C-alpha cells in the first residue's frame, strides 16, 4: 500500500509494544502532518535517550550518565533495606507511595521457563553479590502478584533467607476507596487471609 | 449469537427462544453442531468435540469471531470470542478480556450433551477430568482457579524440564523446588475440590442413571476419585524428580488423576456395554446440571447435539423429562421423538443467509 519512508516508519512504529498496525498507521500520518521541528524533537529524544541513559551498575534501574542511578547515589537512602522488583517501571510505582526509603534491585523480569527465563536471565547473581557485600538486612519482594511473580518471590526468599536476610512480600488485598461488592473472590480471600487486628 | 468465519459460516445470525426449546434442523454436514460448538466455546474456551482451534476457523480465513448477547438472569452480558489459530485467541465479557474457567462459565453457562460424551466414559481420563474441572467453574471458584493455576504451572514446569535437557544444575534444582511447592499447594486445592465434587455428584448421577436406564434403581453407579500418587504431593513430586528430568515431562500430579465410574461394581470404561456407557454419560451430564441448579442461581443453557439419534424413543423421553425448564437448544437430523414439546424450529439454512 505505502512505499518508501512512510512504509518504513509504519513498520518501525508497529514493532513498538501496544501498537498494532492501525495505530502505527495513524501515528505515522500524524508525524507526517506535524511541523518539521516537532518531528526533530521526537527523533532527537529517541536518540538522546539511547545515548545518555544506561542501566545502573548496582541495581539495574535506569541511570542517567554515570555508573549508578539517582537512587543508588543518594546518601539519604537507607542502605539496609532493598526492594526487589521485576522492572524499572515498578520502581516508579513504589516511589510514588513515598513510603519506601531504601534502595532497589531490578531483576529484569520473572521466572518464566515458557519464555526461556530462568535465574541466569535475571539479575539474581548480582543480587547475591550485593547481599554478600554486607549491609543489606531486609529485602521486600515486590514482584507482580501473578503466577510467575509469585514463583520468583518464593525463589528469591529461598535464596536470601539462609543468608540471614529478612524477606517479606507485598500484601494482597482490597483497593483503597473501592467497594467490597466489586472485589473478586480471590482478592477478597487473600484480604481475609491477611486481615489485621484493629488497634483501639 | 453472531458468527463470522466460524466453521462453514462466513456470516451467521442465530436467535433462539429465551425460554423453552429451540430446535435446529437440517441435513448432515450443514453446520447444526457448529452452532452449539460456538456457544459452548464461549462457556469453556474450547471445542466440545475436542477439535483444534484451526478447524473452527473457516477455510482460507485467519480468524473466527463468535459474538453473543445473553440475558443471564436479567444481567445483560455481551460475550465475544476471537479464535486465531496462529496467534492469541481471546474472549471478552462486556469488553473485558477474561480467561479463567470460572469467568467463562459464569458469563456463558451451558451444559452440553453430545454423542461424543461417550468418550467421557469409554476414553482416557482426560475427558473425565475436564468434566470435573468445567463443573468446578460453576460451583467452586477456588477449585476452578486452582485448575487454571495447576495447568499453567504444569506448562512452566514442563518447559523447565525440557530446557534442562536432563542436566541437573543448581539453578534447575532451585527453580524446580519453587515450581514444585506451588504445584503441590494448588494441586492439593484442586484435588480436594475434585474429590468433594465427585462425592456431591454421586447422589445425582445414580438416580438419573436409574431413571434413564429404566432399571428401577437396580443399577448401582459408583464414582470414585483416584489420585495418581500416594501420600503428600510435594513428596511425590520430589520422589519422581529424576524421572521427570530424564523424560522431560511432568509424570505426577492432578493431571494424571482419574474418576473411576462403576455400574454394579464393574468398571464402566471396560465392562459396560455401549448402551450402558451412553446412558451413564447422559446421567453424568444431567447430574452436573442438577447439582449446579441446586447449589447456585445459575441456569445453564442446555445444548443437546443430536442426542436422539443414539437413543430409543423411551430413553429420549426419559432424558427430556429429566431436563428442567429453562433455555435449551437442540439439533437433530431426524424427526423428534413423540412427546417432546418445542417452542421454536430454526432450519439451519436461515442462519447461513443472514449477514
């Protein structure tokens, strides 16, 4: 249908996650319409992000220049507690709570043999090396509450507990501000399991 | 219900009566069973004929779509399924993607009777396990969930076993430990749910068989759940680990269990006549249907595929008498036995024409 540069752009956009052929076509035509400087800003942003950002050598979060990310370089952070997550995006989610002041460790995924992901493909060895270096006393495993995430959490707990690290898992339960009647049985069941005494 | 590129239908529209019996008539090979297959697919995520996905898609097309509007106790539900043999098939309920047994069965509750049901009795254990797990979808959310989870863990574990290539490294051992623990936990939940279900079914299946077979309760139906391992599942998994690694498959677990069915103390699979087996298969389906009706507010739609062709008129009438009111859809290529009241007859040709 389309040829040359337009075809190439649609194909490239279509390879992005969450973008199907129709979205790719719509975005490509949008780019075709916008002023040249806007298009340049977009392409520059893509080039710059690839040139200037790296993965933190300690926790594998996204780092901007330098070997360490902003969180690992921050002296105010509690070095004794780490939060183990699957993906750098999860750090953003935990950071938004403003309730965690330790550091992170990004595994880069979850155990998923079907997709060929085992401990070797995750940053597990690097996590153990950080534990070996001392200091870390507690690990909070914040993997996703699905089958693969739960398996990964258990795997991490079984590795770290013998090393004297306190390992905990995020609680599952009801969304704040939600309605009980809309909760699915599984979530409600978990919430019942994890109920807490009301302090009076 | 609307069909697009499903089996022989390029486009089809099917509107059965909400209450009472709708009969789909037509010669062989015109798509009567496919209509039921499409409805049942919405409720179970697979073909009740055991057909692979690609055979449900019209030749030359890359995907099939089934769309149905259901009333579900005045709770209007839009269920849409896209069947893509080469890619990811998915089902949406009210435009939200769902996949678990429970979610599918509550959105499109149905009970299917078909000549293939004979295989539940005469075939391997898989058909019997599927029957139990599908029923859990109606009755036991925790058990149904466990069935889905066990299936996924088994797939992950099998992939890990294959990848290890029989080599036992520290990584393989430590990750297998994790999957074994999860499999043992969900597996026990599933097995206990199946065992409970088998006990609950006994009081419905036996009497139903007696009435169908006209044997005045002489035929005693026995049902037992048979675990494929002894003692504790986790211990069994660990005991069979070297075997699993060598063969690259899951050799123990709920996916190897069976439900033993007996008529007068003899195993139905090997000892019963074909007539007895057919009767028992019907009794099982009726038992499930009645158990669901007695325990929940769900009224599954009855789908009867060509069942009368296999039964004598007396048994056909006994079957229909067993079926409670509600919506039922049946297909037939032969005239209906006497004494069966019908609300609506749809010749299959009417479906194909609609666009």
